[in-house]
C-alpha cells in the first residue's frame, strides 16, 4: 500500500500555504460544545463533555475554508477516491478525510477500508409494498459486521496519534450492546492498543461476545444492562489513562456521518426523499444528519431527506419523547428485545437526535417484536439477510407505507446497521418458531427425510408444486 499518495493530494489553493507532509492540515478542526457554550478544545485532548454545561461536544470544521473548493470540485475529488489503492483514501471514511479529521497524520490512521458498502436496490421487497424506489444501505458489510466500524476507525486513529504525541492515554474502553465492542476490539488490536470492554451479561449475541474475546480485548461482563455499563465506564474513564470510546465521544459521530455522504454519492449526488434508520443511543442518526448538513453547507445538495428513527416498543424512550413533542427527554428501563443492540433506555445523543428529526421534518416510529421479526423474514425472502435492528427499520417503513405517510413515488433508503450473520440465534429461533411474542408467519424449517430417492422426488414435486 502506498503510504504517501501523490495523485490524490488536493492541489494547493491559490495563495494557500503548502505543507509537503500533510497538505490537508490547512483545514482546521476542533471540539466545541453542541449547545453553543464558548470554548474550543483540541481533538487530541482527553475531553468528552463541555466543561461549562456538561453537555455533549461536537467536532467542528472550518466550513469557510472548505467552501473555497466548489461543490463540483468536492464531488470530483470524492468520486476519484472510490476504490483507490493509495493509503488511506480507499476507505469510505478516509476518502472524505478533509471532512472528517483533516489534521491527522496518514501514518497514524488505523483503517480496515471500511465504508463504501453496497446500496442495494430492494426491487422485490419494494414491489411487495408498492414502493419501487426502495434501497437498503448495507452497513453490515464491513470488517466487524456493523456500521460501528465507521466511527471506530476515526476514534482509534486519533488515539494512536495521541499516544504517539506522548499523552497519558494507555488504553481504550467502552460499554456496548455488542457491536461497538466488536469494532473497538478489532481496531485497537490492529493498532496494538489495549482495549477494555464492558458488556451487559447475557444481553449480547454469541457472535458479538466472541468478537472482542477473539481480538484479545479485556472483556468484563457486568451483571447489569447497557445503561448500567455506561455508568461504570463513564466513572472508570475519569482517569485520563483510559480513553472513552462510546458515541458520547463525538469522534465516533464524525466517522459515522460519512454514511450520509455515501448514500447521496451512490445516487450520483441526488438526495433521497426518506432515510429510515434504527436507533438506540442516537449517535448514528445524529451522524447521518451531520453529514447531510455539511453537504448542504458546502453546496453539494440543496435539500435534506426526511429522517425516520425506528425504535422497538420494548426500548422506546426516543419515541416517547417524540410523542411528547420533544418537550423533555424520556428515560426508561429498557426491556429485553430481539433488537438487542438498541436495548437502551437513556440515550446519550438525545439532543443531537432531536435536532436531526426536527430539522429534516422527520419522525419517530416504534414497532413490536412480532413486526420486526416478520419484516426481517420478508426481506430475507427477497435475498437479504437482515439483523433484527434492520428488521425494526423495515417494519417502521412497512407501517409508514401502509398509512400513506411514505408515498409510492418516493425514494426511500433503509439503513441496515449490522449483518444478519451476527444474529444467528434470532434467525434460528424465528424459523423454529420459538421466539417470544413472535408468530413466525414465514418460517421455513428444513424437511427431514430418509435417504430415499423416491421420497425425495415426491417431496420436491410437492414443494415446487410441479
Ligand atoms: C449501535 C447500533 C444501532 C443503534 O445506533 P445508535 O447510534 O446507538 O442509535 C442500531 N443497530 C445496530 C446493529 C447497532 O449496532
């Protein structure tokens, strides 16, 4: 892999200083308070919340400097990097480096060439719900099998640069409903950085549990739920040697926002009408909005899609807040749900997500266990292999389509957040008909037969109605 690209470096702007080592460092980036308190903080500083109000931070870019390049020039540059072999621009995240972390040294980037996932035209599924322009963004087709890779490449890269610069950070840590820890463990292992993982005991899938174990992370399974793990990790990361990798750390959001750019780019820079996304801690929908907003500010797009946040009834604090007109943040004790990665009762990125829904004229839907499981099965029958969270988003879409909120001629993208292969017990339980509160209407169990050609032939003709 060529570490220092030559043909992909942006030519210097007229009058701009040229640095031969890192030509992008002219673009500035820093943390600031999301609520607008004064103050700027280095992204290489150990800081997660605003020192003034205690609220979330966000990564702020120098939009004026970025605007020096025209929308068409940005489009051409980003398009030129798809499939690039020059490190690290072939990554769907780092192909947009100037919009993500322009100041990081390419040698410190820890990337598995994440992103650039397939935007699947769900032709057969769309026909079934009379929605011909239906697309599924397959974020689970990624190194550790979920969209969490998009944020983790950014966070671990910044940590690597911090450690190189001699800060006090010695390891990374996170609480997780499964996919965050898998991503953190893999990227930390690739960088040679120790990782400490806090998981709620018995509440993640076997595949999700074994991923960080296999990657050599220190896995601590706590006798609590995700929100309980989150409390503990916040406390232990008060010590600056352990760096917090949850999405309250806004570096994660910076990487995840690239999915918005990819979706628009994959439609040749056209904006879809709707994007439906399953939500838990509310980092990903915030990221989606941040990516869209930046493209709008830079003139690449002139409208925003309407965002739909899909929740499950068992873990629906954002839905409750929405029904309440976002008058106040609802916090609940989340119940056990098949969509285990979104079993969260006290979502960290609440304020950012409220903005995402309000500014896009979006909405929040909730679905039952039965709806999400059957929606996943319907999608699988058309060739997908959907995780339960994607099932929740699809079920929300089916309901909105049925109520006529989403119309036949509209273009809709569903964000599929993880790969179905991470949730084998969900699939097996569905097809065996053993899931709680689910009537498996599309169960397709195997047929057990003797090794007898006659019986086999009869069975096939019956099955295929020959
Ligand atoms: C993390 C996760 C989500 C929810 O994302 P948030 O940023 O927590 O809202 C949805 N689906 C899957 C598969 C996830 O891993």
